[in-house]
């Protein structure tokens, strides 16, 4: 018997985007849109009535002073649900503060539809899994790639590979988990070593953890560097 669909509420003040997301997600196997709203005042009553597994939330719907309170109500209220933030805001401090509250992902609105679908389906993961995408900002010329104020640009896939490496998975196991070849895993690791100036898997994991790309104790967690995650 297939698992019950992921019940989703879409909260976005932009009507066209909200209705388009509802229409697209409703066609996705394993996903059921149970409600939508463009008004903050309607969101909590809607969640109480529909009891979704996930709220896809445009954090810009509410004022900066109320964002953390709203997210906390969704995450820890009755009923509680997962929160996936979808926003045009590119503010690393905001992203980190929301991740610290416990949101299950922060997606910039410049992402593709497939990235959103992946993040929605990731809500079924039994272990911690958080997805973060921010626009890629070009590194200033002659910047040291290990400078903690700028940092390297790791792609979402490279972070995934590194997260599994942090869990002591072999290349073969990582390949099977991600549905790619061992050769592709090796290529990703080689790129990671180059970007982090690492000399081994352990060195790469330690440096990535120090830069807050990953948390080694959460093998499926995508955590942003204070400045950027490459899409």
C-alpha cells in the first residue's frame, strides 16, 4: 500500500505564483495540496483546519518582527507541521535564524521547480534533512577560497555527497543512495577537495563543518555557509 500523500499548504502573497504552485504540486505523485492563502491572518486557522504535513511559506508575507513568531507557531503549535520557506529574500542571517528555529528548508524563488519538488519529498526523510538554496554570488577576484568571510561555492549535489561522506559512507554507498555512478561521486569529491583545499575526506568534512556547510552528526542536513549556498 503506497504511503499517504504529503499534505501541503501554500502561503504566498503573490496570487499568480501561489496558484501556479498549487496547480503544479497537485499533479505531483505523493503530494496533495490541501489549502492556500495569501494572507498571514488566514494561515494559522487554515493550518488548524487542514492539518498539513508541510507549509510552503513565503516569509515576506509578514513583517520582519513577526517572522520568527509565525514560524514558531507553525513548527510547535497544535497541530505542528514542517515549514519550507520560499522567498525572494537573500539574507544569510535571516536564513540561519530560521534554520536555528527548526525550519526544514529555505528556498530562494530563483530555483527551478524540480528543486522545490525534491525539497517537498524530502519531508518524508526520517533523519534530519534540510535544503538551502541561495543565489550564487560571484567571488571577488583574488579572494582566498578558504577565507571564512567569503568561503567556497559548493553546489547542492556536492554538499549532499559530503554529507554522506561525513556519515562514513563509501563511494559505492553514496552512489547507490544518490542514484549516480561511483565515478561521479569521485568527481564530486575531487571538486570538493579542490574547493576546500582539503587533502582527505576527513579534512574536507572537518573544513565543511567549520564553514557550516554541513553538520557531521546530521548526515542529510544541508546547512548554509554564512554567505552562500550554490544552486
